[in-house]
C-alpha cells in the first residue's frame, strides 16, 4: 500500500492562510523573495494572481515540512496547477528558493497576459465530453473558451473570456448541469491562451537546477509519473497552458496502490474529489486534522507495504 500528498491549485486560497504555518518557513520565503510574505494573504493582496500562487506554494511546503518531520515518509506527490510546485519541492526535485522565484514570475506572467475579462468557471453534473461539445459550439477567435480541467466524472472547469464562459454556462444549465460557477481565478489557465507566458517561464526554467524526484511525482497534466529532470522541467513550465486531468491523476494513483491521500493546505477540495475514486483507504485533509494523527496514518501505510 502507498501514500500520496496532494497540493491544491488557485481557487483554494483563503485570507489568513499563512498565519497558522510554521514561522521558520515563512521567514525563509521572505528572505528568498526580499519581502514580507505574511502580507500576501490579506483579502486585498489575494486579488493578485502572484500573491495567490506564492501563498499556495508556501502553505504547501510549510505544512509538508511539519507533516514529514520525525521520519514520516510518503510515496507519491501530485499538485493541481501551481500545486505542482510545492509537490516538486517536497519531492526534492526543485529547491524551495528556486520555486519561489519561478512561481513569482509565473503569477506575474499570467496576470499581465489577461488582466481583466477572462477567468475560469466550474461546471458540475455533466460528463466532460458533453461540456467539451458545448465549448466547441461557443468557441471562436473573438470569443475564446476551452475545456481546462477534468476534475471528476461530472465536474469540469472551462477557461476563456467572460462572455464565452457565460454562454457555455447557460447552455450547460439547459442540459441539466447542477452548478455553473465562476471561480476566484482571474486568468484563463490550462488552455492555449497561456502558451506565450508558458514559453517565457520555460526560458527562465532553463537556468534553474531540476533533479530527478526522490519521491515519485505524478503529473496533474499527464496523469502519470514524471521521472526525468527535463520532463519535469517541461511539466512545471507548461502546466499553465495544458489541460488538467486530475480525475486521471487520482485514478492512476489508486491503481498504483495508493490507499492514503492527504491534502495539504489550504482547504479540502481535492479530498472531496478523491473520495469518488477511493473505494478503499483513507482520504483526509491537513486542515482540521492533528499533524500527529496524519503522521500515524503515514506510518500505518508504511507498515502495510509488502
């Protein structure tokens, strides 16, 4: 049996999310960036894509360090969108300092590319292929919209301009969608609209050391392990413009024997999605749980390995 740490993406952020985290990691992040990161999680600051993504990175790394201290071990890591960066840090494939600078640039590039009029919308209650057909019906060069995330069998996210997303949402409701909700994301992630910013980020990645993961890294885009440093570099740089297959990622982890998934802060969105896949085992979020309880679960899973 195996264990998996998962890291959420943009949209999971919460005001004050950094406050309960260990001060040592916050100080390390502040020193690396040359700014006080404790100012990044205010409601006003979180209007910035850069601040949101940095907070998600810092929260994931800080909580993982707390969880994995005292010898606790994990078999796999995976992150949704920007969550791939704390996953890579925890896998010891990318240094925390380099991740901070890359995520800072990532957020700035995404924000500058589409400062207004674009974003993402979640649709529940319809199969991905149904939503994809609606997207194809609405999409045009002047009014772009794309399928961006396949989160579960009946939960997807679309990305694009506001008017096109609104039209797809209305069509989805007529087809019986349970929910069509605009997300707290101000950029059209995981679609070709971000290919330009992704290439700029890839150029910055060229100067950054990336190592083979010491903990198995599952790509949220490819839904499979990434082993080689160059493949990981590509995965991290370009995940902003590639469709997220989180359904496939979680299903693949379960098929590989994962029976314990722990979601790192903030929130528990990925925990809810995984419960639809895990027929057996334990799915739990760091938020609301005692660290020593989570460490005990990791050790129990370790003891079950053949």
